[in-house]
């Protein structure tokens, strides 16, 4: 009797795995808007991770990008300029 219970367990396990994989393999219908949203999210995540990797490998480039941003916003060495004006 124990052999039949074990066999029934393994057969039901295999049937469950096959049914689960079949359900996961079924393509999900998406609209064009959902597709575009998913593509833009994945592209932004990939570019963010590449920027972080680039900052770790080349810290000088990260510093220069920060300085360029400060120059555009007019914040570069603002404290030094304020002290010189006094």
C-alpha cells in the first residue's frame, strides 16, 4: 500500500509541474502601451546600472559630470566666490 501512495505522490507531482509549466509558457496578451512602458522601464534600469558601474570604474568621469551639472546650474564654487566678494 505504501508503494502505491508514493507512486501516486510522484505522479501527481509530475502532473503538477507539467501543468504549471504549461500555464507559465502561455503568452500573455499585452497592449501596445503596456509593451512600450515595459521597454522604457527596462531600458532605464539598464542605463542606471551601467552608469553606476562606470562611476565605480572611472571616478574621474563621475566627478567631471558632477562639475558640469554644477556649472549649468550656477552652483560651482559658489562658497569661494561669496567669500571673495566679502
